C-alpha cells in the first residue's frame, strides 16, 4: 500500500499552537479536519523531540564497520594510487565483504575523491630552491623587465599516446602535494622532443630536437638543430604525433 502524503509543516505547527492554547485532541481534529490519531502523533513527536519538522531516518545500516572505514581511509591516504578493487581485497582479510562501489562512496563521504593525478616536472630540492630564489629576486621588477624576458621550455610528445595513469584518492586542494602528482622527465623513447619560447609580444617558433637535449641545445636550438618550424607547422607535427 503506498505511503500517504505527509502533513505539511505549517499544519503541524498549527496543531501545536492550538494544543498550547488548551484545546484537546478532539477539538483540534475538528478545527483542522485531521484524524485524531494524526493529531496525537504530531503532539507526541513535539513533546519528545521539541520540533515538528521531519527528522532524519536511519535507513539501511552500512556494511562497512568503523574499523573497516578507518582502514580504508588510512590506506587511501598512505597510498593515493591504491584502487577500490585492491581495497576490497584488503577488507576481505578482516572479513568485511562489500562491493567496490561501496568503498568509493565511503571514501567520498570522507572527502577522498577519485581524481586524475596532475603531471608536473620532477623537481629536486635544488630545483625548488632555485625557483623560489628567482621568484623572490624578481618579485618587484618593473613591467619593462618582464616585457624583455624570453621564457623557454622543452616538452616531450608521446608518439604512442599519452602515458595513462589510474585515479588517485585525494582531498580538495591537495592536487599539487608530492604524493598526488606524476613527476615528468624530459627524456625517454618513443617520443618527439620539442623546444619552444614565448615573450610578452607573443609565442616564438617551435624547434623539433633531433637528438639529445642538453644545455647547449637548450640555449641555442637554432644553432644546434636545423628542424625549426612555424607555429602552423608545429601544430601539424604535434597533431600527427598525438594521433599515432
């Protein structure tokens, strides 16, 4: 039998107001057109909980015990790359059998969400210190300085598609913590190495590096590498590489 439509909160409040004025169940029932049992239930709830709003219902109890939940959070925090399937097997060792989707939901309720890890350059402590020193040194430089600065970088384009990584478990605003990123390096096989630059006036040309990238090539790609192309040609090269 379908559940009947509940009494609106405004009507329940009216029941309590009349009850507090000294009226009985029968008088309230007649005045508001409600069943006497309904009036009694509203008043009993108000006397017990001090409110007439709908209270949270308990629902089905979770299959994950407090101990199992602590284990899930501990493992996901220690190793963000662990999968829900791996955690499912881990819970089985303490005799807790749940679906992997239940594990994902439980981690989500504890602010641990599945996200693709960010890919950032592998930086040593020396690199980090040098970057911070550079930023502090030029913090108050004038606009003319930055308009005459050339920014350069090199990158590797995978010939056989991007190196796909599985999800990681992390909380909000922790994307750039060391354990939550994939460090990238500027070497390896099966790829095309390109060098590029930009300034305040716009982007420069793109150099396809044929061979090993070293400090000499990095500082003078046009002198060391003949494969210099326009931005249109560069887009074609990168598009072809990505489509392999």
